[in-house]
């Protein structure tokens, strides 16, 4: 689904390696290392149906139950979220309600932590990807990575008529930047509603592209990244991608 320059590294499948029980619980955010040791010692963990009280016991993620319930998803997950307007793509609580607040509380304590793959503005809704896979995050947010992203745009003022050709030309330079935006595809729905397909992720890119032509975006929604769409996900909902759906 991508035109990325670098080849995809081999998938690090952590399900294939055994981990210490205390490490497993701690990395998934269940408790601190010392608390995890206590939880295991008190008999809350089973491995393949057997109670294990030694925290240095090594097991595969899928073999472990905590209080009789399978563990949260292993490290390496990618989450597809339908971001509502008003939530912020930041880890900083001071910035308002966060997209991470939509996830289970325990997931906030995971290590490695879950981060958004790129950002949507507070006032933008739509498809947002998040992951705890640092290598994937790095690759998908690299300026060299070009995947098509589709935005539904509502404009304050009617189109003038030349927007489509200017965006497609690959010559539009945004305020404060030196290099032109890559060609982008505009489709007109009516004179204040369009879709715009871009393959970059510059800061506030869609809003700034229209601002550069004297217009103003009043509503913005991302409906697609590569082959991924929101499907039936309602605003505020999310799901974990299957391995074969993860962008490469
Ligand atoms: N372009 C924007 O202007 N804002 C977004 O949130 C995404 C793309």
C-alpha cells in the first residue's frame, strides 16, 4: 500500500520469544516490576493452565493468563482509531483530552509506549494509526515514506476553479517552506466540499494548502490511509490491525 523508499525490515515477532513473567506484566502495563513480582507470587498468573508463582519463569505471551484472562495484546500492535474532533494527538495531559484517553487505561502504562503514527489536528477527525512498535513508527513517519492519504474537506469560501491544477502541479510552496508540495489530487463534490489526496504529512498540510490559495478549511476528516479505511468504526472507536493489514 505504500511507495516507501526503504525495504520493510523483517517483522520482529515477539510472540515467538519467551519472556519472564514479571517482564511481560510490566511491559504490558499491568504493574511496576516489583508489584508484578508480588502479583505473580500471589498466584494470579497461570501458564498453560498451571499456576506459576516464580516471576523469572519464562513463557510465551499467548500461554499466559492473568486472573484467568488472556493478556492484553503483545508488543508490536497497530491500532486503527476513528479520531473524534476535539482530541489531541499528544502525550501531554495539559493539552486537553488525548486520543490515548480512548484506549484502556492500562495501555497508558505500557513500555514501549503507544504513540500516534503522525498526527491529526485537534479539530480534524478520522483515521489515525497508533503503534508501540518504534521501528514501524520511525519508518512510517519518515519524510521518505509516501503513502496516499485521503481527506474530506469543507471550505469557507467557494472554489475559484484553479485549485485542482495548482495542487496537481507540484509547485505549491507553503508559507515558511522551501520545497514545493508533491502533486496532490483534488476532487470536487460541490463548490465548498472537496476531497484531497496527498502523499506527504507536512504540518497542518491540508489547511495550509488551501490557505495558500486564499481559502479556509472549516472541517477536515481523514477517510483513508493507503488501503485502510474506517469501515464500520464509529467516532471514538478503534480496532487492532491484523498482521496482514499493517502498512509496509
Ligand atoms: N492536514 C491538516 O491540515 N490537518 C490534519 O490534521 C491533517 C492534515
